[in-house]
């Protein structure tokens, strides 16, 4: 019997999938990724 995922589990899986997709797109294109860190915007290159 399969365990049904809670709405929270589904949301977390969807967020992880979206983040993975964004990282891969930035990695392939070489564009920097803007992140929020210590109250400031920081651009990083995804390798």
C-alpha cells in the first residue's frame, strides 16, 4: 500500500523540483543567479 503525501510534502517536492530547474537553466546559460543574503542581493555563478 502506498502512503499518500500530505499537502506540505507535495509543496516541498514541487519547490525542490522548481529550484533544480532554475539552477540547471542558469548553469547552462552561464547567467548569474540573484539570491538574497544578509539583507542584500548577491549574484552568484552556478557551476
